[in-house]
């Protein structure tokens, strides 16, 4: 994995280099992913903007999170566009740190996939907020430079949207799954940062064990399998929600070397 060693983020990486089904690879410095960006330092910003050509930040946090956390350091950079696409229903004070969105709607959400609560949560993103999922993918495709997708932990909401983008680009499924699971390598550092924030500390206190938050490869494999079974695949689901073949081609062109 091509980790970005940032001072103010624990789970940042470039998905460039992942292999595609046709023998190619995802291009470097086109799609970045990260956890909360509130702690970025001037050195981090310089690296992202000047070295990686960051042009667009795609924020998947809920409106409540954005308001409580306040403007992040990157919002002061004139050359970086910020777009907000919450994939959680905009009600209450749900965050993804403790998966409150899951437990607040437990019965309905679990019905999506009772065998894996996190897979059920990811299916919920597609069912509850298709507008935001599609909007996030459009924002990646439209970014003139590198696009950076983030949420709070950078593993669930970000992991789902990035997995869909990589799937459209033709990345090998085993590589998509491995990229998702890689966030588990840094789970302690991710959670330490979130526990230091009043926005997320309450959620995390409900599930204090780090391993309870660690992403598992089986979860992403189950999610992508469910997308195939329920909707006929990623491209079919996107087409049903207004993201047509021309947009899929534009996203693939953006991401493939």
C-alpha cells in the first residue's frame, strides 16, 4: 500500500498501483483516501497540494460532524475544492466512528445482510443515500487533479466509496478488498486520533476495543458480492441511479494509468 505519511492523519494513502483486470494498473496521484483531515499540518498540506496535485476533497461525513469539527486546514487553500456528500441519513448525531448509524436503525439495517453488520451498513449507504454515493463518484471523475475521499476513520464510508470507484475502473476484486482491509493495519492510530475529538469520543466509548473497529476483508468481499447479487453489479447499480456509461468511462479514464 502506498501510505501517505502525514503528521495530521493516520489512514491516508494513494490507491495508485493497484492492478486492473486487463493487466494495467490504477494511476498514481489520481485517487487518495484518508481519515479525518482536521489535524493536517502545513507540511501535510504542502505535500498534498504541491506533490500530489490535490484539487478536490470529497467529504463523506454527516452535516453534524462537519459542523461540530469546524473548518479544516485544507479549507483555507484556494486551489482545493471541497464537496460534501454524506452517505448517512441526515438525522440525529450519527457518526461512523462507533457506527451509531447502524445501531440507531438496527433492525432495518441488519435486515440488509444479517450475517455481517458492517456489510449491512454499507448496503445501507446504497439504499439510503444513492444520491451521495453517485455524487461522490462524479466528484472523483470531475476532479482536475487528485481527488481525496475522506470521512472520520477513513475505513467504512471512505472504504465503500473507494471500492466502488476502483470497481468502475476495473481494479481486480482481490486488490479492492486488500485496499479496504489495509486500514486495519493502522486501526490503533486511527482510533487514538478520534478518541481525542469530542465529536467521536462518545461513540467510541460504546465500543472501546480496537478490534471491534478493524475492517475485515470478508466484509468487503461480502458487500461486493451483495452488489452483484442484488443489483447486477456496480455498473448496473450506478446506471439505475443516473450514473451512465459515459460517466463510468470518464471515471475509468481518470483513474487508470
